[in-house]
C-alpha cells in the first residue's frame, strides 16, 4: 500500500533527488520566483500531516532551501550548534 502525498512532492526515482542542489543566488532573494518556491514548499508540507520538514528538491527545485514546521524548531537557540545556519558561498 502506498501513502498518498501532496501532488507537489516528487517521488523516488525523480532525477532531481539525485542532483547536488545549488545555493540560492543572492539576487533571487526577495523575488516573486523565490516566494513562489517557498509557497509551494509550505503548501506541500502543510498537506503532509506527518511531515516535519521539506527541502526544495522534494518539490522538483534543485536549490538548497529547506523548511521546518515551527514546533520542531521552537525551542532551539540561535547559537545551538545543531541549528541550521545561513551560509555565504
């Protein structure tokens, strides 16, 4: 029996899941294009009742973006070594 997923989520075997995701270009910040990707990720995560996080490649976008449900990170401190970091490449 296979689990039902949001139609935005790609499935195992999709080539995008094997690619090395690229950093988000700085000139993409604040653009409608980036906002549309974030909106799709948020919708896909919201549609998965047991999902706690999603990465852009899971919706077919080969960029280094991930999103975590708020309750997962609620008690993390910014200086926690296991907290995600914004990197400048």
